[in-house]
């Protein structure tokens, strides 16, 4: 992992004397910072509210139970915690593809763009169709946008938030964000929930009684992080350069890259079992994640992370190129 920017560390340290209880809804300074970031960076308009979260995983795991969901849909290739959250809520859980016209009725639908693990970006037309699905069925759409800040190329069309596409009508829409990768704050556990004020009000009541409160020093660090986009652009550039190094190396070994248009991962296959690909790369000292971890539809793919250091990325690429020539 890359280091936490020094100015964010300083904000945490300066707020370390925190004997009082922090606010579930966030300090006034944090609420101002979250709202400014939501409008200026994410592009949210209309009426909306927001909450800080203890990273994003706790929201993914707890949201179905907090909203008393009975029927849940999630992507067929997806972060496994979507399913775990549904199981914890006692919901009926079903995977779906990208075409929302084919989706059955549900209480809650998870979408994820850019996707973990594939890096696929949902198009504007797909997001508009999902919003229309929500209007027709009354389903809540929970959009996991944790990798929104990381396009695959600097000249590429950036991923868009469903809240931007909603054009001010945020009914039944929630979006999740994490500072773990955006600002290299994985150890701090800081994230945001933004969207429909009525849904945020429901979550606020549950979260304050459940003790799901971001510690005050972390709230101060979040204020600093959300107020600066320079470090985010620098991190995005790192991932773009790492992707440009690793993709040709993987292709030299016969891997075909699928999607991987944005985010932190390369999704690829050699047309064999994912476990065979894992073993093949492990022989080169390269650890990747088998695609079956994200659903049976991924059992011939592997996920390659871009979160190693620049020197580790270069070393892995050199080993793959050597193997392809031997």
C-alpha cells in the first residue's frame, strides 16, 4: 500500500485528544466537507443528506438489515460482502446481470461502478435505466462507488455517480464512498453515505443506537482528505502507470484482459481454471485472487491488484516478461 499523505496524518494527530463522544452524523466541519465534496466532486444536486461511515465494508454488510430488506439483488460478479450482508439480514438474495430491464422486483439492489473486481464502468444509459427501474418498482438502489476516483486512463471518460445522473431527484438512491483507496486511509476506516434524505434519516436512527460512529480523530482526518483533490489525482496517476506496466506483461503470458476500464484491479483470463492461473503466477512469486471469490461466473478469471508499490509492480512485470521469453 502507498503511504497516507502527511497532511492527513497531521490532522489525525492534532485531534488525538478527543475525550468526548463524537457525533454519529459527523462534526459540523466534517458535514461541511462532505457536502462540499458531494456537490463539487461527485456532482450531486437536489435534496440530499449524508453520513460518515466506518469505511464502506460495514455499510455493505449492515445496510440490508438496517433497511429491513427482504429481497436483494447484487451483481453476478461482485464483492462477496453484498451477499454476506443479505444473509445477515435474512433476505432472499439473487444475482443479476447489467440489463436492469431483466431484473425482478426487489427491495434493494446493489450496483458497483467501477466494479470490484472487473473494473467495468456502468454507462450513463445503464445508470438512467437503473433509476427508471427504481421509479417503477420502488426498489432502493445502493451504488457502491468506492473506486469512482480512479479512471483507467487520464484521457478516458471518467466514471459517473448515479447521483449525478439522477439530476437532482435522489429518491430511493444511496451512494457509498471510501477514503481507504482514494486517500490511502484503509487503516483509518473512513467513508461516506450520500443520498435520499429519507433513507439517510432511517440509517441515522439505527446507526446512533448501534454505535456505528466514526471516531473524532478520524473525522478530523476526513475533513483534511476531502478538502484536497491533488493527492487523489496523484494516486490515480500511480494506478494508471501501474496498469500500463502490468497489462502488457500479463498479455505476454497469454492473459486476456476483460473490462479493467477503471479502479484498482486488472481482471484477466487465460481460458483456464482460475486456480490454475493462480498457481501459474505463484510460481513467479506473484499473488493474485481467484475469480471464483467473486461468484461462479468468475471461475476462469483472476484479479490482479494495482496496490503493490511501484518497485514491486516493476519486478512482477519483469518476471512475467522473462517467463514469456523463456
